[in-house]
C-alpha cells in the first residue's frame, strides 16, 4: 500500500485570507472549509509578492 499522503490544495479567487470561520471572522460561515482546516494543515502566514487577480 502506498504511504504517500493525500494532498488537497485549495485556492480561492477574490477571497481575503481572514474570510474563514476558523480564522475568527464573525460574519462569514464556512463550515466545510473550517472542518478541512481543523483536520489538516493550515498555513496562516502565506505571502504572495505578485497577486494575479484584483
């Protein structure tokens, strides 16, 4: 059996990094993304030097 991890990379367009329930946003409800983030790895200090949108 393969021992490699399953990796899912989610990338959203037009969404600020703090617009997740798990990030503490009081108005935004994201239960499914919150569950994925709680069970996996969440990188809170990511940085993009050259955004490709907006």
